């Protein structure tokens, strides 16, 4: 394909891909020097991966189940807008860092660059562990949620069917197996599938929107959608508003997805920020239109309190058009999209797991750092990380509100994972960023970074707060308990690996002539 004419290790912040880009001219691309396939994912396939990981236009309605009874349509709509704007802050912040220092470890590597020498090893380890936990919990929750949608679809097909909890677990394991196969022995077709799902998701959204607009009668009034609050939470309206943030935060999430594919994407300093920002814009616009249509086409809001198949989107579609075939098609769409989303999350998790193990963050499992020479991917890391996450799907046997706690605790891990390098960047007065980086926020970067750090304490409180009052064991929010367990395991593991843990190694880049 090409001849290598330049290769040099990036050391700290002295040499970046932007520097490498200026060292030669002609038709060239910058590639990572890696044992992985550095040309596996094109711009469009990695965009498909990032976009499908959250699948915001589809998932926003799937996450409605978390906030039923918390203010009704107005709070759901306005909180979605607020949450979407909030999620733009880490997207821009991380895109700028990924442009300056593309690395498979992402925010963990940036922490190692920005942290004070005295605390560098521990802070880097902490960020790496929190990043790993974020993706483990997100994947476990995604597999369980997919299992619930499969059972919900079966319920629509056969109304006499009674779902059992163990069936959710079995479907979650089935999803795990499919994710592993697509990420290993079917890896050659996997990038094409990601490209397909960019089109599929948008086509599915258009299909659902057209049918709902055509069939839902009577439409909700603008006052019902934007003004009339129906608050059954027991909390004051002002605070209940913030409790509605979780669906929007979860739907437009994981902006660091593309970052962890830095060694498998040509021109990572350009393409990764392009994908991050582009995916955010697509997610916001698609989800915004979907939310508007769903709220105006909700014919009977009271039915959502006990929705068909346990999924509000099924009930909205059924009330709009009492046609079993239509609802079954919607179910197939949601199962397909959530299934592909978890497959993509599996991809990213395996790379994070691999990178963290390379630094010595995981005791006694050094074999996961090996790259399969035939597949050119970290197969052992894929298998072990999937097995660990599969164990967490046993939480499917817990009460339904545990799924809320899984996503909530993932949110707390995100705050540490994203917030730590951004806090250190602000503390450094943004001086570590090379002036010639491809994606630069300029002076606006100060506002974006500081605003994110200011909003994070509120988000930590929101995702940990009980949704209903009075608080009972069933209405309790167990997010803080799950997160405390995660933190305890993380600190305990530090004492096992602190003598051997090393900072992530800088990525080497090379200029490749393209003929």
C-alpha cells in the first residue's frame, strides 16, 4: 500500500501527530505504529461505531422507562435539551485532547501527561480504572436492556407469554456471544456493519416518525408537550426537573468512543475529533426530532405508567396505531440497534482493557496484552473483558430499579474519567496543548472546560438521588452503593498493582505515502 518514510515515538507533549504532519509533504497519511490493523476503520465506519454506541434517536425512547411519572412531557423535553447541551461540553473537551494526543488509552493517557509528577501514577491509574468501569457497567446495562426489549417484543407477538427474569439473563448472554463473534472471527465484515447502521438508524427513525404522525389521533397539544407538568415523584417540581436528566445523558453519551480506536484509524488526530463532534451533532438532531414526535404522538399518557412489554415506545406505538405488526417491527428495530450498540461498546471496552493491562493495572492476567497476529486485535482482552461484564449481567436477577443504578454508577465513573484530565488541563492553564493541533477550541476552550467541571457536581447528585418520595427500598436509588463497591475494588486493586503499574506508553506514529 505504502512506504514508510518517517517514524518517531511521541514523548509526552513534545511531539504530536500535528508535528509529524508538518515533517513531510505529498500524498501521505499518519498511522499509528501498532500490532493492530491500523487501517481497519475508515472515517465512516468509526463514525458508525460512535453513533451506534449511543444510538440517541432510538435509545432516547428506550430510556424513557427511567423517569416515568417525573413531570410528564414538559420535563422530558426540556431536560433532554439541557442534557444534550451538557453532553456537548465533554465532547468538545475530549475532541480537543484527542486531536493533540491521540491514544488508545484516551483520557488515561492525557491524565499521565497533565498530572503533577508526585501524584501522576495514582491519578493515571484511577482514571484508567474509572474509564474501564464506565464501559463495563455501560455494557452490562446494555446487554440487560437488550434482553428486556427482546422479551418485550415476544410479549407483543404473544400476549399470553409471561417473561421470566432468567430469560433476560440468557438473552444478555446471547448478546454477549454475538458481540464477541463480530469483534473477532467476523471482524472483516464488522466495519461494513457499522457503516450500514448509520443508515439503518436514521431510516428506522424516519419510518417510526412517519407512521406515528400519520396514525396518532388526537395529537397532544403544544401546552401538554411543553407546559403542563404532571409530577408524581413526591419531590418539588424544581428538583424533579433535574431528576429527568438521566435519559438525555444516557442517550447522548460515551463521546470518548472513537478515542480508544486511535491505533486502528488512519489520521487519528483529524478523524477522531471529526467523528466525535459529527456523531454528537447527528445524535442531537436525530434525538431532538424523535422526542418532539413521540411527545406529540402520545395519545394516552396514563398508559405509559404500565407500558406494553415494559417499554414506553411500544405503548406509544400501540396507542397510535393498534396494529401488532407495526409494534413488532418497532421491536425488531430496537433489538437490532441495541444489539449493535452493545457490540460496539464491546469493541471499545476490549481496547480499554488491553491498554490498562499493558500498563500493569490488572494483576495476574498479563496474557490479555497479547495481540492475535492473524486477526490483528487483542483477542484475549476481548474474551476476558466480555466474560467479566457477562458476570455483571447477573444483576438482571435483581429488582428492576437496579438497572437504573447500573447506568447511574456508570455516570459517576464517567465524571471521574472525563473530569480528571479536564481538571488537570485547567489547572495547567491549558498550556500543555500544542498550538498546531488540528482541532482547537481557542479561548472558548476555557469556558467549555470550566463549565463542565462546574456542572459535574450537580450531575453526581442527580444520578444518585431517589426518584420518588417517600423513599422505600423499591424507590431507593442504589447508584451510590454500586459506585462505592466499584471504588472499593479500585482502591483495593491499587495495593496489588502499585509496585508494577506503569504510565501508558506514548504512541509512535509514522507517515505513510498513499499511492
